[in-house]
C-alpha cells in the first residue's frame, strides 16, 4: 500500500512541476524531479537541541516525549528516503543548498531562501 501511495505522489509531483512553479516539501521530490533542470533542492535543518527547544518551549511538550518524537521522525524520514531514493546517501544527497534554520530563525531563513529562488528563476 505504501508503494502505491508513493507512486501516486510521484505522479502528482511530476505533473505539478511540469505545469507550473511550485514548492514541494519532502516526499523525495529532489529525487523524483532529478531530471528537471529548472529546480532548486534545499535541505532545511536544525540541530537536535534547537528542535528540542522548539518542542518544549513552543509546543509545550515534555522533554522526554520530545526527544522520543524527534528520534522517531528522523528515523522514519531516513527509512523513507532509503526505500524510495536508491541514490540516497544522507540528507545532502541531491541537494543544491543546506541551511541551518536555528542559525537564522524561521523568518530570516525563509527570506534567504526566497531571495535565492528569485535570483535563480527571475
């Protein structure tokens, strides 16, 4: 069933990218669209401690619960990529740019990425 879902997602991603400019978050879009020349693949990340702080301070999670969730989400993403992206060799695979959002904050990170995208595709 998961393979069928991925296949449908893959078709939707490719069809959308053929029709218009779009932003796709996750779903192995970098691998799915690897044959598209006019694309920018970005990996936005933050160190575990920054994500933990976000979970406990903003989302009001218990630290133990937050740590467990972070581990599970990271593991799940890793397994998903390994299953559906044969060339996957870690988070930097197929990426043009990596940025630590904890360094700049969410708003500034978005501004930086929007500026780069406008420069590339304007």
